[in-house]
C-alpha cells in the first residue's frame, strides 16, 4: 500500500492515478488528488 500525499488515504499501488517525480512513484486515490500533486510536486513530495 502507498500513501496518497494529498489526502492521506492508503492507496493500492495498482491505482490508475499515479505520478512520477524525481525518480519516485506517487499514487493517488483520485484524479483530483493527482491533479493537485501535479500542480506543485515539490511541495507535496517532502
């Protein structure tokens, strides 16, 4: 399981909502959380 860094939900790593940033994979519970991350990945990847 992965942690959605936007909302804090646990997410399966086969989620269709996924972003790559600085060599790491980030998984999201929804398109909205992924979109929020993609706006400013540096802010949310720490």
